[in-house]
C-alpha cells in the first residue's frame, strides 16, 4: 500500500478500534492459481500476540483452507468509512481553481500467517462468539441454542476455522492532512451536513486529524 508519511496511522488504539468497528475483512492469499480474495467476518483479539489475532471460518468446499498449508502468508484488509471529496468544497478552489476530486478513507492492513482449525470445539466457540456480537443489537438476539442440535452439528461440519496471528498492522488515514486548514474544514463541514453515516464519520475524522485538533 502506498503510504505517504502524512497519511500514516500508527496509533495502535486507532487501528484496533477500526477493526473492531468494521470486522468484515477481505482476506487476500496467494494460491496455486494466483491471488485470491475471500470476504469474511472476523473475530479480533488484540491482546493475543504482538499485533493481535484474527479468527474466521470458511466453507469446507472453499479450497483456501487446504491451500493455506503450502502458502500460509495472508493479508486482511479492513475498510473503514470512505467518502468522495469534491474540489468545490475547498475554499481555495474558488480562489485559484487548483484543486481536483479525491476520496478520503481509513483502512487497516493486517499481515500474518494462516493456521487451520478443523475441529468442532474451535468452530463452536468461534461461531458462538461471532453470533453474540453480531446479534447484540437485535431486539431478540438469535443464539445457537435456537436451532436443533443436529442441525447446528451439520452446519459446523460444513465449515473450517482459520486463525491468523498478526505480524504487522499498517493503517492509512487519508483525511486531507496535506491540505490547508480552511480547505480541510470546508470539506469536513460539507460532509457533516450530509445524510450519510459514512460521510459524517469521514468529516469528523478529518477535523480530528487536522493540525488544530
């Protein structure tokens, strides 16, 4: 990932928070047929290992878990809020006309090596924890006990667990840090006035990352 110094995000707390808030990651691997990507919800345990540990599961029919034995190196991409930035939102554009469109965004790349867990105890615990987290906001949260035991056993048999001890975390917060303060504020205020949650998040992050924050 291209990472100019002014966009580098290296506060561990911020990287952990983005992964926790956006757990649906893109797992990139390199198998016998070249690069591959799988999109999975991850459990993240930041205190386990130097940069945390990620866990997920894939369909047993997915060749990823077998290919990982020969090529375990992996990259997981967690995409935070992103928003288009129009040059018309910069006050300086109306003075000099020397601005162009761009996108602002926050992203974390987690590097590590895949370990496969093909056992029911690992899978049952992982699925139960993921379910509790994803269902937490529901009026009546679904739980594994709501389904017949034989059906749950069948479903668990159709998946395989993976675990990645993260060896490197890289964050990029592209939030107009290379712009003049009035331009940062102009674009951020425009985003904050919009109806989108993602636009609001990016606008607030721009203000938080600005020189006078």
